[in-house]
């Protein structure tokens, strides 16, 4: 039989662990923590020049997806450099039938306003959702 103190510690253990993980490390910069030089967040996040509709203009719905009736959302991670150019795109969740590749191509062709921290342009990872609907 567990004592009251033991039961209380077992209940609080997840909170203690989460609190420990959230303690900031002041000696490591935000960019160094990312490992690839791209921040997960910036004070001013990158945005497609002309809005998301400009990204959609670059996307061609694949014929095979049309014929197969493939629809859905492609979740992508765009790596936007300090010039607003897309260095890389990774698919987080795709729908296949050529839609993932079409989303990558469309995002890579788009121009973005660069992300900024304290008035300085920075590299940022930006998540985008591309809808494919017939």
C-alpha cells in the first residue's frame, strides 16, 4: 500500500518533468538549438509575397490525382532563408498521387518576405497547408 506522500509524488512527477524540460538554457542561442540554423519561430514570420494565392498559382494539380479523384491536404515545412527564398521543402503529411511533389514545386517557386527577429532577417521553418480539391 502506497503512502499518501508517495501517491502525491507519483501524481506530480509528470509536472516536475515537464517543468524541468521547459527551463530555458541561456548559454545556447535559439539558432544553435535548431541545429540546422533555421528557427522554428520568429518575431515576424515569413509570408508569401502576394499571399497564399500566389503559391497556389504555382501549383499544377497532377493529372493522375485528377483521374484517381485524389483530394486532401498536404502539410509541408518550408525552409525560408534570410533573403525570402525557399531553400528546401519537406512533406510532413502527404496524400500521394503526385500532389506532394506538386506542392513542393509550387512552394519552391514562391517568393517570401523573410522572417525577422529584432529587425534582422533570419532563417525560419514555416509550416504550410496546401489543399487539393477537385
